[in-house]
């Protein structure tokens, strides 16, 4: 198990913990609040253990709260990215996948896929893009647009939990 490099969660008071982990789940500090309120133990000073608790907080939440968290995510290569309105973590993740280097044609394709996806599922396309490139992301869009709503909802939650793990590992 991997310990955090710059913090020790079990030594934090609630406000400090929530502040530190509030954006692990995009604009959703309730995940950190829920984990802290459920109690921490020494294992939670390890990334994998804390991630498991955070993942379970998301998966056990009511569907409306899950949907709010999904909707808190920006479109990949969307208007927020173009206007520089993403969180620092989202900006870094999208840049790491080369999304910031898209041609006009690729941006147009992202826009078309984002709009089609949101029209079909009523929430944004979510993908943990770390380690992927823009071509793989576009390919995922194409494949996932054929899924049913329930599959995509579960996929979005799983992708959000992957993003959270990447973010925790960067701490």
C-alpha cells in the first residue's frame, strides 16, 4: 500500500481533511465529508484504502447525488477547457491526453460527440484520460455512444473513481 507523500489523513481535523480532499471528486466535497464523518483508521493513511472509502461513498450515495457529481464534470475539449475555466486537475488531465493540441477538426469532433452524448444520456461523457491520448478518447466516445443509459451511468461512476485514484496518487 502507498502512503501519501505530503499529508497524513488520520492526523487531520475535519475542515483540514475536507479542504485537502474536496476536489478529488470534481466540485463535490460531500465525498470527503462523508468519508471523514464515517471515521478514519490507520489504513486510511494509504492511498488505496482512502480511495476505497471514497469510492464506496460515491457508489452508496443516492442516485441524484451521483448524477450531480457526474454533471459537475466538464466536457472533454469543451467550452470550459477552451475558456480556461477548468479546475487545475482537469486542465492537467486534459492537457496530458493532448486535448489542448487538437486541430480544428478534432475540436469539432469532440463538440459533436459531447453534444450527441449529452443528448442521449443527459450527462457529460466521463473518461479517466490519464494515460490516454485524444485519438483513444474519440474512439471511446464512438464505442460508448452505442451503450444504454444504465451502462453509461455505471461507466461514468467507475471512470470518476479512476480519476479520483489518479488524483490521490498525485498528492
